[in-house]
């Protein structure tokens, strides 16, 4: 049943956001926690405010909304929900496949995040490009996606190999949990290439990781053809309009896990199931934003494109890009 609790007004850096139904249960109780309400979700995002804004700043952002909490269906929302205050900013994107545009949320301040939560957003999925040039990514995303029969120890081993390759390239990787069973690593890159080249570079990197640990890694395109005991290094997350949960984004799962930045020396220690809306605020207060320095340097993907040319000369194929999701 919908909650009849009164609304509350939240002041966020000079903005006032009215939050309706703050007592509505979004995350029902589980064996690991006692449940969480819409207000709990607001309080979580307020607690990690600098981190979530840094992760989303100036990026087109798709929203994963749960209008009635996790007990009901999820809405994948590209277009900004109706009724936004005039200070909530957007960026217009063109979707050739569908012949239309969409004005997506473009976060520039914490108030926009809290307003999106008021509109039942749980997860934030930003593009890897920014509003200044949406067709040239400035973020390379390494998604370590375990198969159905792959344990987390394997994910950890692959993460260390990925770190080794990044170090050899002179690229600084910023790891985070996915909020699920995988790990993500983000690398800031120069916004000099389109999505096709960035995806091609990501595939070349994935193939190098696969060469170094073939028993643990696959780059096989079709899920049905992959070994479920291996980690898929998902280069497709760099394709246009493909997004994954931002750093500090809550995940829409009963455990209320968070996609949480970690240090490289924590990879073997952290249990992603322990990083939730109940625990991450304290961690953030203690450590701050572990991705705060991500913009300090940008990697030139030219060496990866050279690897791609080498692989293609040896007969490797670049699978066709996945299609855009419908607007």
C-alpha cells in the first residue's frame, strides 16, 4: 500500500526539495537489514553528496526509477520526468535509431540528485561523455562481469591482472564495486575519440587481459557461447548509450547495495555485500571520495588503438556494436 505520510522539505545547498511519502518502504527488510524508506534513500545521497555529484557531473544520466519501491516494477527513464524545477539541468541527446531526441538529466549540483530521488530514482546511470561534447567520451569503463558459475575470487584475480596492464600502459584506474557480483574500473581519457574508437580500444585491452589469464577471462561476444565460470571483460559498456551504475549509486536490489569506490589494496578484502546505504555513509565520512582525483590526469588511448590494429591485422574481428535502447 502507498504510504500516506506527509511530505517533508529538504534544503540542499540553497535549494528546497519537497519529498513526498518519505516513509514509503523502498527496500523491504532482509536477513541483513531492517528495511529502508524513501527518506532513508534521500539521507544516503545527502551523506555521499560530493561523491555522487562528482560521478554524475555534466553527464547525460538515465534514471532507474521505482515509483512504488522495489516491490513494483522498475522504470528505465531517459527523458527527464515531468515537473522538474527550472534549476534542474538537462542535456539533449539524439537517438538515430529511433529518429528522436531526449532531454536527459544533467547533474550539476546535489539538489538535482535529491530531486531525482524524490521522483523515485534509486539508480543513476550516466553516460561516459559530458555535456560539452556528448559524442566524445572522457571515461573508459572496464566492467568485470562474472558468469553465472564464476566466484568472486576469480573476479578479484582478474582485477589484479587488469591493474597490472593499466600500470604498464601508464593509465590510472579507479576501481569500484558494481553493487552486484562484479567490479568496475574507470579510467579518465582525453575526449578526442568517438564511441566506436573507445569501444575498440576497450576490446583491445580486454583481449590483452584474456591473453594473460585465459582460464579466468572471456571476451566472447554472445552470452550463450561464454564459459559461465569466467569473467567477461565487457567492452560494450563503452558503446554509445550504454550505461552502468555510477560510483555511489544505490542498486535496486533488496540488499540496498551501493556501487562503491574502493582502493586497489582493498580488492582482496572488501565484500561488496557489506557496502550498502547503511554502511557507506560512515565509510565516506572516514575516507572521503576515493574517486575525487579522477579528473587530475587523462590517458591517451593511442596505445590501445595500436593494439586493436595489431589484433585486427592478426585476424581478430570487432563485433558489431550493440543497438541503442529505445528512448
